[in-house]
């Protein structure tokens, strides 16, 4: 009796191929072979997710699931355009079949190639992993060499365009789609910075509003003008902000954790931004069955945009060893989202990877969109207009117009000596707020701790202010910090 083997790669077309076969054949003569062509390691999340999907499909449709032993290999020499990995896995399939069946002339292999007429139809077959990996001719040619006796068929080749396979699997069969087949939702990490505003705009242009979100984690220390800026950008782009709140301020986090944030360890960032983001993304996956892709507004530093590395970056993007600190930061963020969430989350850095030409995001936002930048970017310029603020005037003369990042109203605990000297010179009231916060923590827990460190020990903002007042602020204003830069400005 004819035996039908569906070669499944973990996607929806293998599943639907079985359904089509069952219109003609009994489940007893159909088997599903699962071989993941795209993940090499059997404990990696993508593999596990595809394997789970295949197992759910086999159970739902009542067919036997077989996972071929990929160590089985042929001794024939193979002539094929496929890469070695694919050849090796398809060889394993053919060897497994030989161990299972004596009469190979009864075997029909069914390959789930995306029907050409469904290619590019977003709701139906968006970004399927099975999409375009091979054409029918190449598969037939390979199996003529491996198993010349078997028939090779492409059962859903002429599937009608009105068939929405994803909907059928999800709604009629009640099976969650594999991660690779879920609808994508493009999420800009909307931080209040100019880079993230520009990337949000780019993302919406590329993927349409209905597939995008502007995501903002509010620490409750944000400068009010940042909120004004974000509202105006959101209105310009035509997409509402999705705002997530932990509900605590950084200070409340420090009290809860009994640990004052500093340049080495900022629990505020972990609790108020990273944790909230991960919870939000997992809920999206669970409740809306979508797959998030995160967009960050990190740009290469000015000097790296202009030199040769702009060209070299083409093939070596977000490289951990890049001489550009921002590109290294992007590599760190990518690695985090690849490893830390329950399943890896794709990250994109359009200002580094996609938009090759120099983008003057601040200029575009200000002059083309007509939106004033957050005042934190121009705080020194504003302060310099006041006649008695000589320090602000000196900052502007050196090309420092404001704060380098616009988060937490200048009170970032990851800031170093130069950052706090700038805060003292431009916004002394904010400096005072932070000094008071530090004192409250020290008094409450009776601990000699501080945001800044000097000679490896505590050095309070009060001491620093007194030193600046006695030695002159200028001495501290132009010495670059060697602290680890804050990534909150991108998240
Ligand atoms: S910007 Fe600085 S203070 Fe604010 S949450 Fe991030 S690390 Fe903490």
C-alpha cells in the first residue's frame, strides 16, 4: 500500500499538507517527518518551538511523528546547490526512510513548499521559514540521487489564494502558530530621544501603523518636556504611545531593594525599564499571539559616521569589538534580547544597520517636522542666555548644548562626575533634588553609600558639590566620564 511521508520543517505548510492528504488517504498511511533545516541545536528555543508545533499538529491530525536521526548519512557523493547543512539533514531523512521501509517504490514524499501564488501575501504566508528556501526542481534532483525509487510531490502547490492557513490552524485546529509564523509586531523603543523618534517614524513608514507600536517605559523621573516631545512626535507619526509604568520612581526602587543605584549597578533600569519591557513582550506573545521585533534609535557616534568605518560596518554590524561605543552598546542589547527573554527577541538598529547615509535626526525633527527637541538637549543653551550663567556659556562655547541623553530629567544614577557637574551648572535645582534623594537613602538605611565613587569609596553629591564650589565647577566640567554609559536612553 502506498505510504505518504510529509517532510515537515516546523512551519504551517507541512501541517496543511497533511490536511490536504487526509482528503484522500487515511491517517494510517501518512507520517510526518520533522527535520528543522534552520536551527542546528536541538535545545535552542526556535528548534523547540518548531518541534512543539509539529508534535501538536501530528496529535491533532492523528498521524505518526518521526524525528529522523540526523547522524545517519549517505556514502553517495551528492551533486546539489543546497548548502551542506541542508544536504546533510535531507540525507538523514533519506537514510531514515531506508531503515523503515523495505519497498521504497511505494513511498511518496510530500514537500511543503510555499505555493508561489501565496508568496508575499502578508496575512497568509508572511516571512515563513519555509518560504523560498528551495525550488521544486532542486528538491526533486536531490532525491533522485538519494532515493531514486520514491516519488516526490508538492501537494499544496496550487492552493487557492482564499485559503488562510494560519487562521485555520490557529482558530479551527486551536494550535498556537510556531514563532517563525506568528504575525510580526514592530515595536519602537520610544525613549524620548531624537534617535528613537526618528526610528519610530522610519518603522511606521516601512511597516504601517497597524503593525507597529511606540513603546515607552515611564520611570516617573522623566522631564516634563520629554513627555511634550513624545506626544508631538506620536501625533506627527499618527500612532499612539503604549506607555508602561511600574508605578515606582527610581528612588522607590532603591528603597525597596535597599541598594542605592550607582554607575556600576542601576536596579532602577532593571526594574522600571528592562523588567517592564520583558513582561510586556511576553504578554504580547501570550495574549495576542504575535512575535515582537524591537527597534532602537542608537546611531553611531558622529566621528564614526564620517570616517571609513561607515563603509566597513556594512558587513560587520553591531560588532561587539567595534571601536564605536554606541555600536558596542547595540551589540550588548542584541545579545541581551537574544538570550534573556523566554524566547529570543529580534532587535533592529536602523540608524546603524539600515540607513546608510548620515541621518541628522535632530535637524529633521526640528526643521522638517517642526517639533522642538526636548529641552534637555538644549538646556545649556537656554541657561547660557541667562547673563550670570557663565558656566553654561562655557559649555555652549565647547559645543555642549545640553545633556547627552534625555532620560530621568538629568538625574541618571549612571552619570559620572562630568554629568553631575553639567547638571549642577545647568539645572542646580535638579542636582539638589538628587543630593536630597541620596541623603534620604543614607539616613534611612544608615549606610555610607553614594551614587558617585571616588578612590573606590563613597563620595556623596553633597561632598562633590562642596568640592565644586571650593575648587570651581569648571575644573570638573570638561573631563569626560569613564563610567559605563546608561542604555536607558535607548530603551
Ligand atoms: S536613566 Fe538612569 S536613573 Fe533613570 S532608570 Fe535609567 S539608569 Fe536609572
